[in-house]
C-alpha cells in the first residue's frame, strides 16, 4: 500500500508542474527576448538603441528635461538578458558609448522588473525600494533617471517596441502566480 500512495503522490504533482507553464515557457521566452543581448554585437545594437531612445524620449529631450544627463554616462544592465548598455546625452540626443568606458551611474535589474516598469504595472519607487533595481554610482543622477523613466509617455515609444513590451507584460502577468514572490506586484 505505501508504494501505491507514493506513486499517486508523484503522479498527482506532475500535472501541476507541467501545466504551470513557468517551468517550461518562461525560460524559453527569456532566451528569445534575450537573444539580441547575447547574439547581436553591441556595435550593431548601438544605432538601433540610439534611434529607439531618441524617439521614446523625444519630447523630454526637446523640452530640456534631460539636460541633467548631458555628458553623464549611464549604464543599463538587464542581468538575465545579457543586456549591458552605456549611454550619454550629447547635443540633446542619446548616444551609446563604448561599454568599456566607466559609468557615472549603473541601473541594473532583471527583465521581469524592467517589463513591469515599462508596462506601468509596477511603481518605480516600489521596485527601487524593494531592491529589485539597483542604483550604483551617482545616486542623485540615478534617481533622476528613474524619475525620467517613470514620466515617459507610453505613446512616444515606437510601435514595435510598445507591442513587444505589452507582450512581455502580458506574459509576466500570465505567469505572475508562478513567479517568485519578488516579481509579483
């Protein structure tokens, strides 16, 4: 009788693990989304990154709201996607820098947290105070970047990026119950 009970217990757990989707789908999605960070050379990422950021932050750039970033180097790292970008603003435009250069501030985190921030599903202050994002270096500059990310107009993002972020947001929402507690809003 104990062997039968043990077998039932194992069998009863299997459908839950298989149907959760998280164990199988989320790593695949992260690998696909992270492919550019791992496979596309940074030299090829730089012009696309500049175009997307200059478009997404067009109004703040035009109104001088980002002047505090002029000449500063900001590193954005998304650990689980192998993304490591170093940026500055020069003459009112974002310009990616050589990654070997030192940064004034580094903002880093994991992709689910960046997706929650980008899709407005999480408050940036909450993410920072829960240490789901880290700011290293010039903290005042980092907080200015965080506030700028928070005030960004969603409609200014290029349509393909907006679509990708919405898809990621929905995906993380679908898996939210299965995600570790630190990724739940």
